[in-house]
């Protein structure tokens, strides 16, 4: 799906190119990182990366995810919710929690890498 949209993404984002790889290897390069449901992505910024701004952006995302995790965990730990909610709602909340925990782990790693390189 992403492969089919590469040309449009290059034009919209005014990028030089898009390279799809099975695994990111941003070691040594200054990159902006993100996590979506479908993929983890990095934008190589060469010398254009404002390290402090990127740290702040990652920190805000981490704080948002921590809040989401706390809310979802609270729901799933609430016996009243677990007894009354339909099974599908409970399962959706479990999946959202798993996704949020995974995204948090990736963003924390990226923030640590950025802090060590900058």
C-alpha cells in the first residue's frame, strides 16, 4: 500500500526520496522518528534536525502515550467495567493497550538514542 503511494508522499511532503526498508537503522544519522499502527518510520534530516525540538516532540508523545496507558489500564483493572462491558469492547481496549505499550517502548528507545547522540 505504501509502495503505491510513494510518489504522492514525496510530492506532498516535499521529500527527496522515500526508501522502504524491512528494519530501520538510524544509527549515526540524525533522524526524526514516529510510530503508527502500520509501521515505524524515520525521516533522515541530515543537518536540518533540531535535536532539542525533536527531544521535546518525542517527550510529548511519550507523555500522551503514558496517559493513554494509564487510562486503559485503569479500565481493564476495574472489575465493574470488566463485568459490564461487552467482550468486544474489552478486547479492543486490550489491543489498544498493547499497541500503546509497544509505541511507548519504541519512542523511549528513540529518545534515548537521540540523547546519546546529541
